[in-house]
């Protein structure tokens, strides 16, 4: 399934962090926001060199979730990796 292009345009148009947070809280469930935040945290930890087992222990999650994140960071042209590299 592809992300709705109009939704991406709307997200890009919101320049205020508080408004963006409110928008996310309005359209996502608390569980979805939690999942999204966790995915970002584990990507940051992987990028920083933390082992998958350590991440699993830190967040109490399965290695399968972490493996997906690892694949994202290893993929050629990964935007997530580019963003994380630029944050260093």
C-alpha cells in the first residue's frame, strides 16, 4: 500500500512542531504513535551501533522488529540512513 500523496503534502505543509504533534494525535491512535516512535528509537540505536539483542532488551521487543529496521538502514539509498547520518 502506498502512502496517500495528499496526506504527505499536508504533513509537509505543517511547519509548527506543536501543530504537527496535534495533527498526529488527531489522526493516529496512541498505539500507532507509540509504534512509530519506537521504530524511530530503534533505528537511531542501530545507527549508533547498538546490538540488536541490546535493543530488544532495552525496549522489550522481538528481534524481528529490529531486523526490519536493520534492513532499512542497510538498503541502498535508505532515506532513514541519510537522515540519521545528517544528524551526526
